[in-house]
């Protein structure tokens, strides 16, 4: 077996992820390998995100080649994921999961600004795995805890001093929760109470789910998001650029998901079966 490590993945609720529009690079912004991050309103610095929720729909939106799109729902909203020829194993797995189903996804957040100025966020899936309800429930608890930790830092942090250099975001900055919180406050003017209520809503939704019959899969979010530009079907030309020909499914080759007892420094071992 061959494997490789990935950078830290952050547990972020869909509602917060879709409120994010601030991307930046660490190091030399002109260097093609400088890591790019998405900063969320609560100060989560995301090179990758770790999502667990209900796959409510998935379809092939490609043209001559396959390009898969899916919708992942958690108690705070939904986010779209994509997988094509550059994520072949994720695409194969997504193609063979029948919604509704609980799934775990690791991927890179992607921002796209439309001509009218709207920012669309999605996740380019690198790994997908079907999971059980217990895993989904544990992720909600973990994501709620992580969000509360960031909110605590925000509540004791003042906005960073405004400067022309800071507004570009493409400069090396100390990677610390306090600095990320300052950046988030400066850019988003984060409403801490809004995100605290989001966490409470997610936990109340989980409490309600625990009272449902075993095995029942929630197909809608507790708080349904409004439809936006990200709900529109992409042009088939995008599918041609990203898609890949269908290969025989290899099955689920993802081993090892983040341990909820550890800090968010997860390493994913993506291994191919011999």
C-alpha cells in the first residue's frame, strides 16, 4: 500500500462555510505552491475541511465525461461538493452512493466570484466515505465544540489594526488562533451571537434526531438555506474540463478518519488496494 499525508482539515458547519468569502495565501503569493486558505467568520483557517452530513442528492453534470456534484446537508445548511477526473476515487465513490446517506468528506474549499459580485463556495472532494449515524452525530458534537472554542477566542480579541497591506491578505502572517480571529473580525465584523445560536440550533437538531427511529436519515437541514447562485447547474463545459471517464468502481479505499479526541491536526492515509 502507498499513502500520503494531508494538511490539517477543519470541522466547520455548512452554515459558516457558506458565509465565508476570504481567501489568502501564506508565504510568497506569486509562488504556485504557496498554501491557500479560506478564513471563516469565526476564525477557522481552512486549507481543507472535514464535513459529515447527509448526502441528499448527487448527479453527473458533465458532458462527454463524468463530473459529479453532490449536496451535503448538516443541521445548519448545505454545501455542494464536486469530484471529477482529478479526484477519481472520490468521484467513483460518490457515483455509487444512493442518497439519502450519511457521508464523511475531506476536501478543499473553493471560492468563485461571479460577474455580479456574488461569491459561490463549494468543496472539491478528495475523499468520501459512507458512514453511520453515530459518526454523523459525533461530528456534530465535535464541530460544535470547535466552533465554540473559536467564538471564545473571538470574544476576547479586538479587530486587527486597519492597514493597506493587510487588506491584500496575500502576505505571510503568524498562524495563530488570535491572529486568525483578528483577521476574521476585521474582514467579517463577525456577529458572535449569530454563530453561537447556530451552534445551539445544531445541538438541538441533534437532540431531536436522537429521538427518531433508528436508521432514519434526515434528508433536510434543520435550518433550510436560501437558494443562491451556487444552486445553479454549471455549464457542461466545466464538466468537460474536470470530468473523467467512468472507471470500474474500486470500492471504498479510504482508511482512517479524524479522531475526535485529538486536536485538529488530522492525517489521512489514502491507500490503494493491491
